[in-house]
């Protein structure tokens, strides 16, 4: 389990990314290593029906438990879920 200081830093990183990209954060899902796949499914279920579904991840390694992270990102985006990576990413302008 990640120390609470690190969890708080990741939450802030996600919130900062959302602000920089004009995204409103409705929920933050914190995955635990042994439950990450189930928690990802729960997060995706929560995105269903959203007008503009956006998932912000600290980095693409959060998809590694489901195979190739780049392929996972492509699959989510193909289904209409925009993926933002919070670390080292300039804001996107729409």
C-alpha cells in the first residue's frame, strides 16, 4: 500500500491536470494493487453515460495490469473515453 503522503500527492497531481485542461473531477478512484482491475472496471462503469468521459491517470503504467498500456489507452479512447496523463503533460487546448 502506498503511503498517505504519496496518495495525497497523486490526488493533487490529478486535480492540477484537471484544472489545466478544464476538466471537472466528479470522482477519484484510488486503485490498490490486488484490486486494480476491478477498480478500473468500476471507474469505467462510472464514466458510462457521461457527456464527455475523461479519465486522468498519474501515468500510463496504471494500465499495465491489463496488458500493454498504450493499447489499453487506445482501446479506451476508441470507446470515447479521453485519457489524460497527469505527469509531464502540457495542457491540451480544445
